[in-house]
C-alpha cells in the first residue's frame, strides 16, 4: 500500500529504503523480480538502499558503494563485482580471497604479482608501478581446483596457476573448498572440486589493485 500511494503521484525519482528487509528469503526474492519489472514498466528511476549485496547486484543497473558516508565507487554490477576500485569494495561486495604481493611486471592492463611460490597475472584498472605493493582478489566461483601434475600445460585464456593443498570441502548452498597456498594464506573456492582432500590444486582468474599501506608499530 505504501508503494502504491507513492506511485500514484508519478514521481520522477522513488526512494526505496530497505523495502524488503522484513520479508523471508523466498518472498524477498520474488518481490525483487516484481519491483524490477515494475520499474521497467513505469520507466521510473528507483533509488534503492540496501545492505544486501546480492540484492543490489541483482536489481540495479548502476550500483553505488558507500563507506563512512561517501561514495567510493559507482558502476554497473559487473564493474563493481569484477573490477572493484578499492580493497574495501572488493571485500564488501560478495566473497573474496585477498592475497598481498608485489608487482613484478605490468603490460596492457595486466600485472604480474609475486604472491608466494608462483607469480600470478591479473587484470587491473589501477595504475600500479613495478615493485609496488598490491592486493590480489580471487573470487571463489572463478577458481578451478584440479589435481596437481608434475608438468602443467600452459594455462588457457591467460589464466594463472596457484599451487596449494586442499584442506577441506563441504556443501551448503554450494560446494566450498579451502586451499592452503602458503603457510599463512588460504583461498576458498565454490565450484565442486575435482581434486580430493590433501591433493595439490591450481587456481585461476584474478584482479589486482593497490595494496593496503602497512605501518610499523
């Protein structure tokens, strides 16, 4: 009823502040589709405020991520998710594995980082100088886990290989595996693993941006 009362005035901009927050998951997802269809049918701009990242990415043509009352990035859902401008955005939107390293090579919008035993090549939209500290983001669903072999063929499509050991795997809404890439780093992946627990596992697909500045003390 509240939505109908606002729409009858035909506003040029409609503010929706957490409108589905009180609904259960199944009904909320159904209403997301209803609101999106309504917005397209009315050709009206909806400004939708939500703390649910999945909801923001699903419903929006453009997403604005705020931190401390300021917009830190505005873009399409694909840009926000695949090309986060900062570590905060990468960590806030969706799940992300973060690996710190140093830039050892850069060319054509791609950088190669030293993050441990193996260099990893990643896309970047940030100007990163050689030897600069950088943060590598690995989305769980973009990681392929395969059995380690003595001689790996060159990775296809510009993928990088990051060796590790599968520590555990379990199922909830999707399969998640935790792989140890070094004594201090682990990454999580969501595709069903083809490697059993305890086997070595290469991974793929990454993005990089400027790393966190560290202070002594």
